[in-house]
C-alpha cells in the first residue's frame, strides 16, 4: 500500500522539477512586421534568474543566466552583436540506453556559440566541430540577421537541422518545441500537452496575421488554456474573496516557470543593433516585460541585472508575488494555484493588475523602436528610457503590492 502511494506521488509530482520549456521560432516571413522571433518560456529548478553581459568572445552578447552561476558559464537564451540569437529546450526522446556520462552542457554550448557564431550556417559548423560527445540532448533554436531561422535537434554525437523558412517543414512559418524532438523516438519525450496548447494559439494568431512579440509574451506565455481538458482558467467565475484553488499542471506557465524571453530579430539588410530581447524575468504570471538592447553593453537595467546580493530585483519581486499564488504547504504545493489571487471576476488578480503596466511598457517601447530605426544617434536615448521604465515598474509594484 505504501509503495503504491509513493508511486502515485511520484507520477503526480515528478514533473515539478523536470526541464519543461516551451519555445517557438517564427520566420520573418510569417511575423506581422517581417522580423523573425525566437521565444523561450523557461522552466527550471533555478528560480532566481538574471541578465548578464559578456564581452570575452569574438562577439559581445547578453543572455539569461542562473543567478547562482556567478561565473556566467551557461546562457539559457541570448543574442550577440552580430544579431545571432539562440535558445534551447530539453529533449527526452533523442537518446536511448544512454551510457554517456557527460551531460547537461546545453547552457555551456549556447554560451560558446554566442561567442563565435554570426549566422545559422556558422552554427552548423560549430556543431560539427564541437568535441564529441557533446553532453547534450536538446532542441536548439537559432535566428540570425540574414533571415536565417532553424531548429537543431541535437544529441551527444549528431544533429539534424529543420529550416523554419522552408514551407515544406514549417508550412505556417513557425515551429514549436517543448520537450521532445520530431526526429526522435515518437513513443518518448514529454511536453505534448503544452505543445498542443501552443499549436492551438499560434495557429489562430497566424490566421489573423498576429504573430508578434506582444502576442507571444502576453497571450501564449501567460495562457491559462489547457488543451487536453479544454479548460481556460481565465473564464472561470471566481470571486476575489474566495480561496479558489485549482489543479495547475501542464499549462504553458507552470510552478517551475522562471522567465520568458522573446528575441526579436531584424529584417534582411537592417542593422542587427536593433535586435531586441524582450525579457520577462522571474515567474511570468507575476512579472512584466522589459526590452533590452545589447548596444548598451553592461549598462542594462538594474531591475534585471545582479545586485550586490547577486539577485535581480524584478525577479525577486515576481517571486514574492508567486508565493501568494502557491500558499499551500507540503510537497503538493506546486500542483495547486490560488486562482482568485491571480485572476478573478473583479479584475483584481495579480496578472490583471499588472496587465495595464505591461501594456504601457509595450506601447512606449514599440513607439521608441519605430522612431529609433530612423535615428542614427538613438543609442544615446536608451539609458534615459531604461531609467523611465525602471521608475515606472518600481513605482507600480510598490503602489499595487507594497514591494
């Protein structure tokens, strides 16, 4: 009996700390403005994330890094000065009876690629030249400033490229990946429910010419639609006075979600300096987006970079609010969310209160970008804009939540 209960608990909650990212690459041929997008909704047991700047390679870069990784050995999503961007999702169906002891080097590999790669083609050569075994089992997504956009399904010794610009491989101009590879064993892997949820959302958006960063971060990364049970938590009738707990598993946002990053590339011929890393740092349901530009070097917003304690203030604010959504104790805490605190009939849920703030950030940022693309001196305006956004975000979190 005890063994049966233990097995049930393992099956019910074993997913909690497994890598469970949801990602997409959208070709510039399919986006509403002609610029490719690389999106990663990151899940990890490393809840504290920061943005770091790196200048030790052929190309300088910025990337999403674990706060505990003070040496900056691994990047989990990022881009460099050439306009080359990369991210990954863990795959669980590429290797079988794996005897390789070298593992979990995905972040290290991406850090190295950003140092030396400028194009998708150079990444191909990079993978060919990396010493084998590579110590990875993952889907790597890349875009570049020349219009390149591709997924690479990579195991310890080999890789397969899938071209997002090829209509035969990506008929709607995008490719989604969760935690299985299309060239791997179809009977294995995970993340199939999240894949179907994302596919539903992206297909609808593609038919409406609405594939853009704002849609991805606001409507996909924070989607409360569950494609298997056909439930949308946003449509539930919930009073803010209730302690309405609902099961919370296999949505795109999960208890283990730690960041959501959408790197927006440039059109062919456009200066890669305009590549923008739209970053939601911390638990995505309780955080807001900040646009980042690599041309500012290490002078990125203090809200997303390590402070004296090594932590990023925005991430920590998001984690404080996350605790209000998951107050249940014991080992089943991650499986149940207090929906009334997140989303309710009165519009006073955390996500509902943050939406106007994020709408303002998007409106201001997109207008700035539109103007800057015709202004050769735009770099000088970014520090003041960063400061404006930081004041806006800090003030709103304080007034809304007292943090």
